[in-house]
């Protein structure tokens, strides 16, 4: 199955199961978790069921297009179910069936993996789902976002699209994937991976990046003061991506890392508070 | 009599937590059933990552009746002069709902009282279980908890199902928003619908049919047998440690061992890297040939039978991609000059405001001087000194950032790759080991020295920041580090005084003499209690032997103390031990309360006295030397040889002579003997054998 069909199948499945099919977010994010459709919507009481395809950037994972399954930009399929349903696990297994995976002849394991995203004050408890040793999905019960304890808790299911497609299409190498029709993954992505690996690891201008990190931060602070928490959050995302490039460039010391993460976390905390206040006002 | 069956169905609980939960469940059930007077024959608990099962056989249908005596008023105020009950007694009867014939007299310390014997009928086991199960579940503690539903109950993972049967009767209860039922879930993927259960026998049968081997022991045996089969078939060694075995046992309800291969070109990477990536990243086991060379084969455990080799093939693909990552990290790290990375340590903080890792390496550099000298390893001085400067450099490499468990090892490998001398790279390679007393012995003494320095620096630093160790908590691994130090000292037969090292390490964390003294004394106490604990609980020396040795003044010569404990343990098994104990106690009693006196030879009066003194002088040198060379058994024989002369002395000589000078001189001689004997150990603390 092509990557394109994998996306379509997942959209189909989750749409049939009550999700609104959103578009991915248009600012660089490290994971679907960081999108406003996740970060904001898991806060507060309102029910929310969404599914969307989200390209995600991990500058540090770049391998100059040489690693068979690691890339600096990969594609996630993000599902948020709020409140977390009692049958989340079996729904997920059904989605694998829908993709054409015979779950009875593959070793599907829920392996402890609690993620935390300190820069947006979010963490969850859950698993990485392994299929014959390949990590295909993160399955997580969201506990906190923006430093706020969540009630109700959401279930977050994040499929790794390349991994899934490789599995479904029996490919050993990500670059042998078909994207759709006559377009191959390699054709679409090889040059991009090469150039971005060189940029992220070797060429990125450290002073420039430090500088814009500060400017993004200042802008976020200013917007928070004006109660414009949505654009403020965009600037936190920009900070986060800038931080990730600096990190790939090995420009961040351990001590500095703590400080920068705290900067982003504090911004996220304030943004989450503003959002909650706003949401409460709206609901009277 | 009925049987009780309970299953808590959960979403996958981390394997590492399961034993702890099983322990708590068993403990809490036993305590609660004892408290509520419910009798039963046996309690069995088993668990997988998806279910905790409690089976109690032959549980009584109701709790024992409770008999109690309720004390009423004294007889004096209960019966009036006409022999009629007073108001006090009437109230007592009314309150307890009894009649006069229920009242009996009882003799107490305070005189004659009235009382009743009340028998309360025991409640039904059904009702008791209804109450205690939610209570027990609510009291479980976990290292990390989560919330998942409206009940807002926090638990380790979501609870999805509760089966609760007394024989075939459903016990109705609710916990975390889940109502008990007669149904269970089977295997995650191999069993689809809920399964109805009618009895324990049925439960086991149904699980078997649905690919769940519920007993740990059976899964354990299945895994081990299948691994042994692989070893036999391929003529190889598969290395599995307890952590991985535990992981496989609990993470699979239907474990099936499989094997696979990978491209040989990855074997060019250091084997430490390959095995770490296999184990930590992919939970696969490395396979070795009979000469301990790593092979391009792996072993894993699947949760389903792998008839089509899908699992094996899938893992083959995955492991190659993982090795590509390993190669990427290794190649990239090698591009940096490893020696120069030390500068980067100036930006990496060590814990709890204890400076940077650069500062730490400077302290290590200082500490190893003493250790190298005291352990007579001057020939390695330059290499160990350099190792102490470079040993933390790998913390800023890509590989260690991804796999912290490779710290030290990577530093060693990078140095080896640069053709460093063996004493240098091996010292760095092993210096995080051992991690406690029960780890295996280090194979290079340089690593041992650096390990001691690294650990005493951790301990002194943390203790100086006020971090305390309690019986249940040791978040900074202070106790573990201290145990490891003692282990290295004993393994490498290092004969030096830990006290000196403690003082030196404490210097760097204190600003004035007062603070330093305090820290040194804290550390001294810590090591004393560690030595005591290791000797008693890990080396199984008799507790009285350990008590007596702990009181020696040179206890912090840990290796010496170890040899002493070994010898004294042998001596206590011989007939002479009682002689030594008696002698020690007798001397101790006599000299108790006296100041220390000097012997003057011209005050020695009779032959008995003179002979004893002569023999003492002769033996003293000999015994002292035996003690110095750690030959405590012979030292004791020497004492035993003196025994007739000492006995004769006690028999013939009046110690408490009228002449004060003579008395003090005699005391002085006994003090000398006591001192000599005490140099071996405090025999008075050893229990006499029958």
C-alpha cells in the first residue's frame, strides 16, 4: 500500500468512528501533539474527536537520506479522542485491520513508553505499539498540557506513517516507498533530506538562530499580554523548532538546554491559562 | 468452603512494575483476611502485563464468630444492699442489650467486676470480600500513576475488567468505575470477544484456549527451554540477564522464542554497541559463539506463534535500521577529537549544585593520587591520572546522549580507537562499574581505582548537600555506590584505610574545619553500616562475628576487615572459641574502671607473674606480626598457647594486691594482654557455642 493510501485509509477509518478530519498544522512542529488541535483542545471539558495527517520535523533525526528509516521530516497521523473511550485499544487494533494488517499473525505489543514534552508542559502515560519489532504508533493517555492537569483525559494515537507504509508495502527502506500513483518517496524526499541534514547539522547559523529564538520569545510574551494566545502559541512553536535546529547543531549545553526549555514551558503555561480563562468565559 | 477467583484486567502494565504489585496484593490480601477472621487454605497470585489473578482456595463462607468480653461496672456499685441491680448495672445491660442472666463476675486487679461475654456472628465472606477488594486495590502504590476515566482513580494503567467469583457466584463490586462481572478478556490479538468464566478450573482452561499462559513459572520455563533449544541447535550461547528475562515473562501472555539474522557488516562495530542497541532499543538478545564472539544472529520473544516467520523477518529489518543509527552515532563521534571534549564538560552540570562535570574530573584527578599510592600502583599513575581527566568526556558524545547506559564504555572505546594505552582506556571503560556489591568483578585495577574515586566523590557530594539515605529511599544511589566501593576494595585486595579517602573527598565539599569534621563523621558512619550490612547479609558472616569486628578500630581497612571476618568465622567453628571468649570477658571485667597503667618489671613479684610477662613480650611481637599479615587464625593459636600460663597466673596471683603499686602493675599486665587480644577482635561480643 502506498503512503497516500495509508493516509486515506486512516482518514476513512477514523471518520467512520466519529472523528472530524482536520488538516495538519502549517507551522513546523516536532509532533502532532504540539499542534493547536491537540495542545488547546485537550484542555477543558469540551468533547473533541479529531484525526489529521501532520508532517513533523525532527532536525536531529536527519541522516543525509542514508538511513533506511530515519528522516528529519516524517509524517504522523494524529488522532485525539476526548474523553478517552473505554475501548480505545480495540478501536486502534481495528484500525490496523482496516489498513489490512492481519493482527493475528503479527507480534503486536504495547511496550511501556511514557512521553513528555517539557517545552509545552505536556506529558502522558502509555505505550509505543510495536509490530514485529517496528514501532508503528504511540498510544498515550494524556495527563497534562501546558502544566494543567487534564480532566477529562484524552487518548492520543499517533501513527508513524512511513513506518506503517513500509510495513504494509514490505519495504526495507523508506526511500523505496511509493507515495501514490507514480510518485515515489525517494523522488519527493531524497534531496530535501540531504539538504536539510546538511543545514541542520553543519550550516545552520547559530548566532542567527539564537537571535530569532529570543525574538520569537519576546513576541510570544507580548502577545500573551494582549490576550492573543493563539498567535502567541505559534511563536512558541517557532521557538521550539529553532531550539531543535540549535540542538542538532550541537550548539546547546546541558545547562542552557534547561533554561531554554523552561522559557518555552513558562510561555506554554501562560498560554494554556489564557486559553482556559477564555474558554470558561465563552461557556459562561 | 468455597473458592475465590479474582482477575483485574488492565491495559499493558510495564513489566518492571509487576512483581512489586503482586507482592503488595499478596501481602494486603493476607493481612485483610487475617484481620477480618476469614479462614482459607491457600492464596495464589499470578500476573501478566494484562491481568492480576488472585485465587484463594477453600475460603470459609463466613468469618469466625468474634467472642469478646465486655467489662461492666464493679460489683460493688452494681448490686445494692438488697441484692438488686443498681442504675449503673441496668444501664450497662441496656446498652449491651443483655439480660441479668448474661452477666458474670470477673476478678480483676481492681477487685470484683461484672462483665458479659459477647459473641458476634462473623459476617459472610461475600460481604467481606466486597468491602476489602476495593480497599486493597485503592491502597496499591506504584512508581508512577495515571488517570484515564471519570472515576478519577489513579492507577498504574487503565483498568478494563474485573472478574470476581466466589465459586460460580458473582461478587458484585465496583472499582475505578468498573463493575465486576463474570467475563474476562483473552490475548490482545489472538482472542476477540469477552469470555465467560464459571469456575477456577474453567478460567485456566479458557485462558489456555485463548493463548494466555497465566502462570509466570510456566512462561519462564517455556522461554528458557526454547532459548536452550536455540543454543543447542545453533551451537551458540545466548546471553540473557534477569531484567530481560523478567521483561519477556511479563510482557508476553503467550511467549514464543524466535531467531533472526542481520548483515555481517554490522559486526565491525564494537560488540558493546551492537549488544546495547539490540537489548535496549529492540529488546532482542545478542548471540555468541562458544568462544564468546558476537554473531550476526539474535533471539527475541514474540507474543504469538511465528509460523509464517513474519515476526522474525520483521525484526530482521528493524534491527538493521537500528544498527544504521548506531553506525551513524559512532562515525560522527569519531570525527570529534575525544581528548578535546573535556572543555565541553565545563558547560555540563553535575547534580545538585555540585559544579560541572569538568569540576568533577578535577576532583577525581586529586583523589586518584592517594588511591594509586595506597594501592601500590605507581607504575600506572600517568595513565590513571589521564583517565581521571578524560573519563567524563563521553557524556557529550552523541552515542551516550542517546544511550546513557553506555557511559564510560564509550569513553573507553573512543580512546581505544585512538590507540591509547590499555591502562588508560580500560580505566575509563569500566569506571562506572560495579553498580553495587553483587555485580561482577572489574577486570582492570585502573578502572577499580577510578571507580572508587568517582563513587566516593558522588557520595561525599550528595551527603554534603544534606541528602539522606533511609531504609526505603536512596534516590542518589549513595548506598549502592558505597557498596560498590567496598566490593572493589575486596576484589582487588586493596589494603588501605577508607578513612583517609573519606577525609580527602570531604575536603572538596566543605569550607571550614567544622563542616569537614561533620561530613567525615557522617561518611564514616555510612561506610561502617555498609560494611556491617555486606558482611552480615551478603557474605553471610554470623551476626555476632560481624558485631565483634565492627568494633575493631581498623574496621575501615575494609579488605583487612573482610579477611578478619573470614578467619574469625572459621575460629568460631572450633573448640577454642569459648576459651577466647571467656578470656576476653574475664580480662575486660577485671580491668574495667581502671586508668591505663605502665608495667615496671621490677614490680613483678612471683614466678607466675614473671613468666606471663616474658611470654607476653615474646608473643606480642609474633602476634602483632600475624595480625599485620592478616593471619588471624594463627594469631588466635598463639593466644591459646599462652592460655595455661594465664590460667596459672589467675589461679596463683591475687590481682587486687594490698600494695597499690603492685596492684596497678598487675592490672597493667592484664591491660596489655587485653589490648593484644582485642587487636584480633572483640571476642566478648561473640556468642559462646554449646
